[in-house]
């Protein structure tokens, strides 16, 4: 089994103070080159890389810090916020049924969604648009790769 490490990302807050955190970390495994790592889980706040991407990192203060994206995966990244928390399990299940990987961060009422390159992005977007029109959610699309 390959040892996992945490890659830390410094976050910039917008004018409204979002996100409320200054650093996010995600699990990664060592890549084929020294100083490179493949992200193993979906970031909730960072907008520059997603699961499956290869990134470079440097050590500082005992932590590995994101230095840059070295190779993109074919995965797209979408984030969903719920106006009605009761619909979260249903929407997460539907997105999983579309072939997406999902992770929920209850504290921030945020669902991070990885859309693999072999999944038709427009189908997922159409589903999310229907849920948005129903008033249940809103979503953003930080990384679209199709």
C-alpha cells in the first residue's frame, strides 16, 4: 500500500471572508517524480487542482505545501451548497449514480463533486441546473475539463 501524505493549500478569502479557513489539506500519494504527488481526495475550497491531479509540493514547518499543478487529470470539480439540507443525501446519491465521486462537509453544508473525464459533463450540469431551478441548491464549477 502506498503511503498517503497531506498536501496543504493556502486559501485566499473573498471580500465576504469566504472561505472561513486559511488553509485546506487533502490526502495525496507520492508521484513518479520527486516532489510530486497525486491528489487522492476532492478539495472543498481550493480551486486550482482536484482529485487525480499531480501537483508539486515543498516542505515547510513539517508540512507539505502546494507549489503548483504539474499534470491535470481529466476530472472536473463542482461544488454544491444546499439551501435545503434534507435534500443532500438524495442529491449526493443522484450524482454518485451519474458516476461522480462526492464528499460532504457538513460544517459548511458543502458537497465537493469530482466528475471523471469519461462521464458526460453536460448531463451532470443539466441535473444540477434542475435542482438549482427547484431552489434546493446552488453550485459552482471551479474546474471544467470537458
